[in-house]
């Protein structure tokens, strides 16, 4: 089950959300954080996301059972420049390793797209590490790969990695 979390729900679920992020980093995902990332860092980061949700600048989605563990999360960034009111950005779509290959990523992506459409957004932009599972998922969901930027981000262990840039028309 995918649900959009309010700021209050985000704060109540901060430990479970942090666990998904920590698992992603521990699994080697390049999601903005390095290998020395701690539980305290993850909790603090999701608390900052709760403030963004409260301000209406982003939506936070969680995958999992109501009373159970969080299996995945994704964000829809709604704050865009004045000349881009039609666009939103997908960010930090993460699926815990225990829940992969069960449709969680696809369900999160579809929920993000649907929420963007409901808000009048017609273009979704995002990026992911080139060659990663996310890239295959986004292509299978009808997204268009614009290209790659070599050495764009660092992996958690410090190695540079290329990033693929995507868009999806939401009509």
C-alpha cells in the first residue's frame, strides 16, 4: 500500500523512513549520502523533509502496511521556479532491499506520477545512477532518458559514478 504522509505522519514514521534510507546507503546506492551516514543523520534528514511537507513544497510517499515496516519511500518536489509551474521532480525513490522485486518501486513511481497529475503537473524530471536497477524501472514505466553525465555523483564509498537524466510526460 502506498500512502502520502502528512508532516505529522512523517515525524511519527521517522525511524522507519530512516531505516529505508540507511539500507539504501548500506547497499551502495548513490542517494546523496556517504558511507559514514548515521541513523541520527537519517532521522534529522527526514525531520527536515517533514518541514518541507508541512510547507507544501514536497510530498512524501511511503510503501508498506499501515502498522508494519516501511518498504519504500519517494518524494515529489513541487517547488519550482515561476516559469516552470507545469513541472515537478521525483526525488529519493528508495526501496528497502528486503522488498525489492515485488513491485514496490513501480507502485511508488505510479503514485508519484498520479499525485503530480492531480496537481496539474504535466512533466516529471529526475535522475538516477546509470546502469542501476532504477534506470531499468524508469524506462519500463515509459520515462525517457535524456542522457548521461559522467562522474556526476559519488557512490557511498567515494567512487564517482555517471548519472542518467530522465523525464516523463504526465498526460
